[in-house]
């Protein structure tokens, strides 16, 4: 019906019925003339015409499409007043508008009414109510709705799933979140970017970083990756896993794709640079963040902590001044960090001002940290306005106490420091808190503050825990301040309750400060008083004595410990075995190992490594191999040292093939050889003259970033000389000099001896002269090699000349002097021969009788 027709009908005096009115309302709605529709609806209502539910539905649906939810609710209420029975569609439309208007209670009341009338709500209705419950923090209601929906066998939409995932994430119910996601996959509910973003966050919280990365990649592959929140979720996962570089790359990727950079993006990027300790980038990012508005307290705290970590205290102070001037809203953590700077720097007035400010902040009125700071600063105040709650406070905050002590120690105000300690000692567990503060100073390496507090507590008659005193002694030992360590020890040594840990620390202090005799002396004093030292103290003394070659004393302590009642651990047994290995007491070292096993003490990888050395040095290679195999069969993690230890003994025993196989096995296990390992293996091949294998390893070590050293080149020269490749050996020595690697007599002696043995004395002399031109002074081995060559091949005159050139500069040597006597006799120079013999006799050097001039000429 057209508007004209309807008007004509009215002019003719015809009263329209509900059908005509309904038709006209629907016409207005179709034309989008909502004002006219509502005006006409009012006129119809005035005439007492009751419209059908279909017309009401049409009106409300039309209004809802234009987001006129208030009008929808008005029409709904009039429909109810008129007693028109709503249907399924009515409830669906009305509940949606009630939700959009935030009328939670009425929405749920209407929802219940709908169900009571037997109507099954649609998924969209459940979804709206679940989301609304979630936003209002009504977790139980949201879950109840979801279960109700499932009982109706309604498949949730991805919007509903996103709401539930957000709820589970917020409540840290990650298992249910993953279960829901699995259900989505089973029911083929397509996930959108919001859901993938939530899933990335959940995987991150569970530490499933690879799964988070795969989800992020899947989002990109599906073409869904477009929202900043998803990128930042992945960046935060990388950040939480400690992989800062990957986090920065994600944000840079987002930037490169022209995705809007929000304030939150700058906050996350700042966290990345702070973790990287990239000061310049962090400051630039903070400046960019500040341009978006006043920086948040968390970001201020991040940058301030970076300044503190980098020791940039002046920058920290300037930064604090700036954010206070800008009136940044401080949270508790930022207050604490600022206070930490003030206290550490001894900024008393600034601290007092900040504490007053914190105290007047109503949001912190019951804060334990703030109350403790107040109590520490105002303990002796006469201010009647001071909150009685502060004065009555009896549960101090450890961090606040530490900061206040730090403040007054930095200000060198010992009176106030002692006052705080007295206050602290009046509270339950006060001494324990004081000990924690001292331990923190020790961990930070602040020996002066730790010592001052310890001294004050001892003065106040307190007995600190042995572990705290021991830690302070250890700190002084680390700083090589033995006198300070002795002072701390003396303050508690006479106490009948002096603990073993304190004795251990003092013995260790003597050892670390190069006073092993005093360590041994203290050990004897303690044991003579009847105290049984524990495994730690015994190990320290044995190790100290071994290092200065006092093997007998070390052995005595080991015997006493094994025979006594001391409870020995793996470290102690390892120390004993190593000590006896160093003393050459291989049988005793082996018996200590047997005792260790019989006592039920589990050997460590260090035990097996040392035992390989014990048996290897004792030429019991089969037992050394047995040790290696035992360690492997027990599942111990075999390191490079263990492998190379056995390889070196294989090499010394001439078992080149076994050494090579074990080295290959080590590489297969993923153990990367270091410089020492390469040198050992190269020397094994070199001794056998396998220069091809030597060259291969020589190249491999350089590829692995290990630059050959003097010992490496010595092995290469040996490989060439053993395989009679003298020119290559000489070229190797020359290349060392070109590369600036220092040569030694040992390098030249290998080549020199190689020439002298077959009588190539011209080449030997040339190498000898080259040695002199490098600035080296020939050692005894070089001189012996030359003289041996002259004598063995009958070069009498050259031999005599050589001896006379070196005779005044070399030490008295039995071979050189004996060879010279024979050379003089061969040349008929009997007087010189007799004179040299007399010198040998006067020096107590016996003549070598098995030498002969020209011996090699006879055998050839």
C-alpha cells in the first residue's frame, strides 16, 4: 500500500485495521524513513490498534540495522506492554540491542525468558552474551553459557571461540584454551587472526616457543597476518624466551610492511633494546614513545634499570629528574627503582622527599615497602602527625631495609645505620633480614658495606649465620684482601660455635692469596683442637699443598682422611686422586679410586678423566681405555678433555689408528675440537710422519677458527722431517717467521738433527746459522746434534772448531765434553784432550766410553 492510498482511505473516513497499519509501517521501514515510521507507529498506538509480532519484528530489525538500539528497546517494551507474544526472531533482535546498549541484567533476563518459552537461542545470541560476560569479568557465567550452547549441539563461531580463548588466557587456564583450539580443528571452525594471536601468546606462556613460531608462520601463510597485535605477540614470545634479536626482527618486519606503529609497539621495542643493552636505540625508542603521550611507569622503569645496569648513574639521576618534572604517574616498581638510585648514590634529601611523597599517596597507604621506609627514616621523630600505623609496623620489607642501609652507608652515617639495625633487631626475624642484606652486598661485590654491617652487628652482640661470615671472607679472598679476611675471621674464630664453613673459607682465602703454608697451618690448628674438617676444607688444603709441590704433606692429609671419620664426597676423592697423580704415586692414586667405589661414592666425569691419566702415565693403556668406556656406559657426558686425554696416551703408545678413530668419534658426537685438541692429534700424526693427515688437520683447525700456534708448527715440522721432506720442513719454519709466530730452538733442532743424522753437515750448518740470525741462542739439544754429526761422520776439524766456538757459552755437558776429548785425540791434540779430561774429573763428570769418531762411516 502506498502512502497516498493510505491517506485517501483516511480522508474517506475509513478506519484502517491492523493489517493496513502494519503494511504501512513495513513500507516506511523499507524506504528507510524511520522517523516517519516511528511517528506513524505512535499514531497507531494512540488509536489502540494492536500490531502483530511480525510487524514489531520488522520495525525492530529495521531500526537495529541502523544501530538505533535505544529505539529497538523502546519498541520492545511497548510490544510487551501491549501483550504481543514475541517469537524466536524477536528475542534474537532484542537481546542483541540490549547487549549493545550495555543492559546486562535485562539482556540475561530476556535470554532466560526466551529459553523458558521453549525457544533455542541462536549461536550469535550465545556469542554476544559470552563476550559481554567476559568483558564484565563474569567468568563463571561465560563458561556456563558456553556449556549450555554445547548441550544444544550448537557449533560455536570463531568469534565465540575467540572470546573463550581470551577468557582462558586471562585466567591462565592454558590447557582448556588448547583443548578448545583442538575442538575448533575437529569441527572445522576457521580460525581468524585474533585466534592465532591468542594461540601465539598461550604457547609463549607455556614456554612452547617453537609452536608459537610455527603458529605465527601459519598465520602468514594463510594470508591472515595484518594486525599489529599479532606481530607484537610473537615479538613478546621471543623476548620472554631471551631471543631479543628475533623479537627486534619481528618488529622491523612489521615496520617494513607499513603496519601502524602504536604506543604499545614502542613499549615492546623499548623492552627489546633494554634487554639487548642497546642504550642508543633504547633512548631513541623512549623518545618516540614520549611523543605519543606521557610515558608509562613500566617503560620509565625499564630505561632506568638499563642505566643502572650499565653503571650510568649520572644519566639515571638526570632521567629521574626529567620524569618527575614531567609528572609521570609512578607505580610501586618505579618508586623502588628510583629509591634504589637515590640510596646507592647517597642522595639523602632526594630520598627523604620521595619517601614523604610515597607516604602521602593514598594508593600506597598500606604498602609494606613504603611503611618500612617511613619507619627507618622516622624512628626517632617527634612528629605527632606521623601515622601510628607506621610506628607500630613490625613486619619490615627486606628490600626497603636494604635501600635505607645502603643510603646511610653511602652517606657514611654509621649512627643512623646502627639505629636502623637496632630497629630491625627488635622485629621478628630481624637478624635474618640483616643477614640477607649483607649477603646481597657480598653478591654485588660491595665488601666495604658488607664488612661495616657485619662489624656493627657483632658490636650489637649478634651472631651472624656462618654462611654469611664465610661468604664475606670469600669475597675478601677474591679481592685479594687477605688482611680484611683475617680481621673478619678473628672476630668470630674464638667463638665456640665457629662453623666449619668459616674455617673452610679462611683456609681457602689463604690458598687463593698465595699463602698455602698458612692454609695448612690453620688446617692443623683446627684438627688439633678436635674439629673434623669436612670434605670442602680437606680438598682445599690438599690442592694448595699439591700446587706448591708439598706432596708428602698432601699425602699425609689424604691418609688421615681416608682412615678417619670424615665424610668425603666426589670432589674430595677427585682432589686426592689428582694430588697423587701429580706426586707420581700412581698406585696410591689407583687405590684411592678403588676406595671411592667401595665407599659408594659415584665418580664424576672428572674422576674418569683423571684415572685415564693415572693409567696412561703408568703405561696401563688397557685400564685407561676401560675408564673411558665405563664413563660412556654410565651415560656420563664425555667432554673434549676426556676424549683428548685418552687420544694423547694412544699417541704416546704409538697407537695412531686407535687415536684417529677416537678423534673421529669425538667429531661425530658434535664435540668441536679446540686448539689443544688439534695440537694433540696433529702431533700424533706427526710422530708417525703422516704429513698428509697433518696437513688436513692443519687446514681444518683454521676453518674452525683456531689459529695455529708455535706448538702446531713444531708438529708440522716433525711430520716433514719424519717423512724425510726436509725442504718442506724448512719452508714451514720460514712461514712461521713471515706470519709473526715465534720460532724456538726446538723447531730448528728437528731440522738440524734430521740433516746431521745422515751426515748432511753442510745443510745442518746452514740451518744452525739461520737459527742464529733469528736472534735465538742455540740450546743444548742443538749443540749436541751438531757435534754428534761432526763426530759420527769423522769431520774432526769442523767438530773441534765448533766445540771451541761454543765451549765458553754452553753448560758443562757430559756428551759434548766427551765428544770433544775424542775429536782432540783424533787430531793428535793430546794435551788439549788431557786438559779437558782433567776438567771433567774436577767437575765430577764421567767420560762416555761408548763414543767413537767416524762410527757412521764404518757402518756404511
